[in-house]
C-alpha cells in the first residue's frame, strides 16, 4: 500500500509540469472556459445557492424540536431509513439544487443530529439538480422547450425518490451498518467537532441568539459559495483541456471500435464523447448532447436525465469537500447517485416510448452577458467583505 501511494505521489510530481505546459499551450481556451464558469457562478450559482445556505444554518438547530404526527414519522423512517426530521433537508434538497443538501447535512452533523453513517446515506438523497437549471437552463435554453424541462424535472424527482428508497435499503452494504433510521434517531447522538467540543442534539439551540446565527450563517454561506465556485471553475478548465486534447473523442472512438458499431452508426463516436463530458460535468455534457444531430430526441432526453441524476464528478467533489472530516463514505454517495442516474435515464426513455410527446420548440435563446453587471459587483463585494470579516469573527479574544 505504501509503495502504491509513493508511486502515485511521484507520478503526480512529474505530471504537474506536463499539466502546466498544457495550460500554457491552451491558455486562451482554458482562460475563456474559466471566465465563462466564473460568470456562471456570479449570475446563476451563487444567487441561487446563497439564500439556501443561509437558511440552512438558521433552521438546522431547531429541526429536531419540530413535532411530526406519528403517521408521518414512520413512513419517512421506513422509506429513507433516516431520522424523521431529515425530511426537511430532503425536501429542500429537491428544491434548491446541489450541493445545498450537503451543506444542510454538514450543519446537522455538526449539531449532533446525524452521525457519519446517516450523513453518508442522506448525501445521495438530498443533493439533487435545481429546478431552475432543469427547466430554465436546459429546457428553455438548450432544448428550446419549457415543456420538456418540466418533463425532465418530473422524471428527476420521481427517480430520486425511488433511488432514495433503494439507497436506504442497501447502504449498509457499504457502511457495515444495518440499523434502521428509527432506532438510531431515538438515541442521543454526540459528535466530536474539529475544535474538540461536543454538541448534543438535545442541547438548547436558543443558547445562541438569532443575531449571532444570522451573521454567522451569512459569512459561512459566502465562504462556501467561493469554495463551490472554485470547484466549478476547476472542472470547467479540466473539461476544456480534455476536449482540446481530444481525450473525449479518443474515448468515443475507442468505445465505438469495441462495440463494432462505428460503421453502422457513424454518430456513435460523437455520442460517447458527449456522454463522457457529461459524466465529468453536467452543464457542458447536457449542452453537447443537445447538439447531437444524429441522435433521436428521446435518447437525448434520457441521457440528459441520467446526467441530472448522477450529477457528475464535479458535483461529487463539491459534496465531499463540504463533508470533509465527517467520516462520510464516498462509495455510498457514488452508489446512490449512480442509481439515481440509471433510474432517471431509464424512466425517461420508457416514458417517451410509451407516451410519445409532440413538442413545439420556441425560438428562445440564452445570451451570455459577459459584461460587468451591477449584480456581479454586489456579489463580489459581499464575498470580499465575508473573507475580511471571517478571520476576525472566528479569532478568540485574548485576555489582557
């Protein structure tokens, strides 16, 4: 094991100059990709995620005190194999988009409302694609049809619930824990925090004033938005670099030659190339699939639906980055999102086969505004102020 780790460390040491050389050779292309990703974060990602990040920090300390009728508690615990109060995170995860579900899960873990096994299970359930992205960006923007966007959103939600049920029943295969959510939720959980303190979920959340929670939630939300933006920009640059090197085309050509279908279907290579891009990052992958001319619409929608469910490795790294230090298992997240993607793609394809849709596309186009909008200035100012204030707020007071 140590030899293997040493080999990969040495490999990365020699691989870094090669990557730096490639970034220099394709500096214009990668810079444009990074710029577009930054504009995407400033115009769409941060405005849509920031309010939910703030809301998460405010409501999590009070979640366990909410009262649910018994006829709702038992179905929730049996369906998802999680404590009943996590239904709030699951609902917000379906409405807000990833990685907000990971943020709420991390807040619940830090408050002692979840242990590492429960947090591992909830990650794949509460991290879902945003309705705004599915209906607006993909439906109205790429497919030129809001109706198709609503259809994809419905498939995404239904398949997400089915995948959550399967993941809740089988997650113990990856964690070694077969206890039910009901039995675990009835116990008092105490989680060790990085500062060495313990917080029990039975503690009184009102010990912290609302003004303190509000300022803390705003600052933490701003910092997290910067981190998420960093992941998005990084994968945008990597995806563009792989495309310029022809890696996606090589993968498509290799798989097509293995399938011995390249002569029968000349568009298979392009299809696999777009599919490989979507597994890495769903925005560019969905855009590439929507531009395939030789692929039927039902197959395009099925693949895009699969991208939404799987979320892409870019989102996976965002989620695991938020959950760093909690002991959550990535294999549980990977299995859950893989199940979600497969079920979503299959359901979309079968639904279109059974009930064909006649859709009239509109002439709506999405125009990327690369100018410095006033909203971008406001967002950048808030992020800079949060970076300046955070160290002073977190620093302990020294006694004189």
